[in-house]
C-alpha cells in the first residue's frame, strides 16, 4: 500500500525568481502564455488557442465559485487601522449562501491584522453610497485559538444583506504575494467570467484566462463544459511548514456538484475530462470518494472526504467510477435533490491514482506547496523540467501569471 506520509516536501522545491511573480494581470485575459506538457514533451502556445491542444469532445470542468470582498478595513478612534479578513460564517448559520443573505447581523471566523491595537471595543466603518449613509460595526467575540477570531458584525440599515454590505465596504482579497494595494480593476480581473456562487476568499486562478471568445472556440470543436462549486478558503495560501507530508493538516473546503454534471459524466465514461484548476480537480476526485462512502456506508455516510481517505488500506479501489457515480446519482434521486453538497479535505500527492481526470489546466504554483504536489501527482517528476523550462523562458507565475495544460502521465 502506498504511504503518502513518507513524501518529503523539500523534494518539491525550486527557486522562483521574484520578478516572475506576476503583480498585475495582462490587458487581455486570454493573451497569457500556455505551457503544454504531454508524455515528456514540453511546448508552448498562447492561451487563446488552447482548444487546438485539447482532444475533441473533451469535457472541461470549471469551478464557478465567486470571490467575495472579504477584506474589511476599520479605523479606531485613536487612528489605528485594523484589517479584518472574513473566512467563514459561524452564526446564525454556517451555510455560506444563507450567511450572505443574512440581514442585520452575522458572526464570522476571521483573521485580524494589527491585532495588538485592538484588544477590546467596538470598531465602526461608515461609507456614503449614492448619497445614502451606511454603517458597519465589528466586535471581538472570542479567540478561536488557531490564529483566527470570531467577529460579530452588525450594520445599518439592517435590511441590507451581508453580501450587499461587503460589496460596498469590502476589498478584493488579493493574495499576499501580490505586493500592492487592490485596485478597482481587480474587482473584475480577480474574478472568472463565469463566477456564480459567492463564497471564496481566493480566486480559482486557472479560470482567470478564459474569455467568451475562448469558450466559443471550445464549443465550436464540440468540447463540452461543466461546473462544480468549491469555495476556496484561506488555507490555499498556507505553505507546508513540516518536513514530511504525514504531519501536514489539509484545510477543509465546501463543495457542491450538480446532478446534471454527474449524469454527464455517466453518459460518456470514456470522454477525456480536464479540470480547470486544482480546486476543480480536487472536487472531481472527491466526488469519486464520496460515492465510495455511500456504497460502503449507505445513507449514514458523512458527506466529507478526509485528506488520507484514498490512501488507506482497501479504500475502495475495487469500486469503478461508474459504480461510484451511480451511487451518488441514486442518492440524489432518492432524496429529490438537484445537487450533492459536502466538504473535502482531500490531499492529492505523488502516487495518487486519478479516477476521473485525463488532465489539468492550471497556473504555476509556489515551491513546497500542496498545489505543486497535485501537479506532481498528475505528471510525476516531469514537473521539474516543466517548471525549469517556464523559469528559463520567463513565464509569469502564480495568480495573475501564465497557464499550463498538463496531460496525465501514463503509468
């Protein structure tokens, strides 16, 4: 049995020149460069022509989560500035869509910047929109003990939803390696054109390259598209800080997969499936393991995939993809549901056997990150020459950088 815990994160290191970390997006989304890896061969093209390199009649699966303006800036009466970064709702509901529609007040788990200046007391933020005044209040509820805090928000007028308040007062949560303040243009560019469901504090950046023109070209070549929803949490920014992967705790993220997509996957079992981004990849692979749980445990199965589920002894490799998906579909039909909701902590590392995916469209990732481990799981040790080529040829890295098309290596 494969033991992922023996993987040493230092084996997935490389030198990333600071000048190759993209600080701004290109003027045109689809003008980025595309590195293509297929069975040991590396080439490059422009992203606008990605349809030419995908197998005809493939299925591309996008993550349609929408980034929220999760960063709120408050100023104390004494002049000190406090930054609050909203991570996930706590009360009166933990369900994220319900939380965004909450009126009057809501409590969230948050990160707090400049914490030493805010021990107690109420923070106030006011703004004027179209001649109307809005006020938001923040109060420390408790220390969560993991570097985060429960913050109670309230606002006037109370009939506004939390989502509307964030749109007026919040800022785009650019990742920490973009060393500049957010600009108004980021409101559009740090969001995919197909974003639909609010809930992420980071963009699924592989999707930032897609334009209507690219989607039209895909459809013209009979390449199908589908969507999942995985709300990207702050854990996506957290580096692996341990030597061995067995000691790393993967973050949990909420995922939703429609009945329509499950039926589409079942209708064409031999269709090549490409995930647009690591979040879509983790969602699709988690779908298989959720189906396995339903088969093994029935309706008492908890809709969650833990990080080591696929690596346990006899985890379900005797169950086919079709059997797993049929179990999920039967569950949805029996409960008259249009989508399957759950959580995933799945960690995809070298040695993982992909169940649904033929390939991956993604950006370039940080050294020693769980995202790079997923890439290495897809193409093996060839991630090294691929990334080496990208560095030598001056590709742009990370969220606003260039793109990759990786075909799964044959074993």
